[in-house]
C-alpha cells in the first residue's frame, strides 16, 4: 500500500510541476538518508522542493548542478542512494569519485552528487562535541550505521576518494531507536555520536547503512564545517547568485532573530547545549566570481539571549572586505572586526541573525580565528 501511495505522490508531483511523462523507476524496498548532519540528497531536496506544487526548483548552485546532471528523480528519491549488492562493503567496492552516488549500480542516477564543489549545503559543527544523529527511516530494517570523517587537508573541490576518509568509522550504531513512522519525511532513527576532535574547516561525513537482513547498503555524503557551530544549516533555500550584487541590502532580512526569547527551546536542533552562553559565528561562501566572492556570517546566540555582538576573523590570504551589510566593519591587515548594526544586536536564546559582505580575491572556503563575543 505504501508503494502505491508513494508512486501516486510522485506522479502527482511530476504532473503539478508540468514535467509531463517522466518515467519513474521502480521503488526500492528500503530507504533512508542522513538528516542530521544532512546528506546532499536530503538537503538538496529540502532546498528545491516546492511544498505547494511538489516541483523540484533548486536554489543552491551545487544542488542545481546535481539536478542538471542526474535529473529531478534523484531528489524525489533522495532516500535511495543504495546498492542492493553492497553487503556493507566500502573501500574497493565503490570507485573513487563515485562515493556520494553509491557508484553507478543502484536503481537511480545520483552521479550529480559526486560533483566536486565547495558550495553544497552544509551543517556547522564543533569538533569533539556530542551530537544526536538523525537518519531517515522511510523503511525500517535492522542493521548497522557507520560514520566516517575526512582526513585533515580534505579539499571539497577534488573528487572524493577513499583515501580522503579516515580508515575506520568514528561512530557506529546497530539497531538504534526510531522516532516517527516509516514512509515519511519526518521519521528517523536517532543515536548519539561524539564528533572527532581536532577538526577545523570544511569536512565530509560519509555514512554507510548496512542492513543485517539483506545485502542492501545505503551510502551518503554530508558536508560539514567545524567552526564552533551547533547544527545550523546554511546553503538551503538561498540564492544561487554567482555575480556580485550592485548594491547591498538596505533593509533588515526577514530571517532576523526575534527581540524576545522564545518560551521554549527549539526542538529541531539536536546539538543545543543549555550550559553554554555567549555567541558563536559561522561563515559560509554564497557566491563566487573571477576576482571576488560573496559570503554570509551567522551569529548564533547560545543558551541565553545577547544584546550585542562582535565577530572577528583573519583571512588566510590577501582577501579584503569591499562591502558589508547588516553590520559595521573595520580592518587591520588580514584581521576583520564586525559589530552589530543598530537593529540586529539583540538575538534571542538559541536563535541567530546574519550579516553579509563582498570580498576581493580568491574565495576562502574557511577563515582563520573566527570568534564571536558579546563585548
């Protein structure tokens, strides 16, 4: 019955999108993908799906490139990056450069998610911290989940190879509990994991779900950045602009934090730590062009509201800030200091505000010594 309902949903979504007669491959018997930290297929599905029509309309540039190569079916079936003959095999089974698609022997074409880019949606994390993993349970089956992390020096602009991953998982969980039913976007397995210590900058978490009742195995790539984050996600639902804007925004963004703290803590961030106060900053590239780039910085209040904030960092090269909005900037050599604007200094507990800027030079995927203070 679930198979019929899913096929009906997919057919309705395709027709609503005006895509005509697109063939839908047969639905595999089991499904799942990492939701926290989000896999490329899951976050690109969230980035692109129109909740009203069901149409896939990618906004993130990397997601759009993946769909251009693999088609929208790869997002309607975001939970099916699998090999029916996987049997839990990893290095040597899938060719280098094809890890994120599960090779080319699965039921669907996911090769677009192998693209070597540094602008995939990403989850901001803190090295050495304990987080709760969520893995969608579209179909429930017993098995073991294994999580690998990339080695220091990982370069997201090069195709992912097995040699880029640490040889052993940093976390494994067998038959974890589940929250919510199968056959939906909302149900998931969950378990706690301690992130590797000593990591900084952009990395990739590679997930392998090996069923114990069959040889079916699921593979997934989750892009993360270790920058003091608490599970925030950037790059979803944003702009795909690759040329600099002519003018900076003149009004406060609609996503600015409320001026009073919520009555209850959010339930969607499994990494919140109620013992931490102050603020944290997360940096993300949102667009690049020859000789320049656009970036966004998220200022996140921890377990207590803040009334003002100051973010500092140093560029790794000769980059400079040429224009900034939603804050006031000053520079000294490679050191940049940004203080809040008059309207966005107050941020509620467990909430955030953002500021953006244009920079000259080669876009740095990470910056050095990124700190946030309430001084």
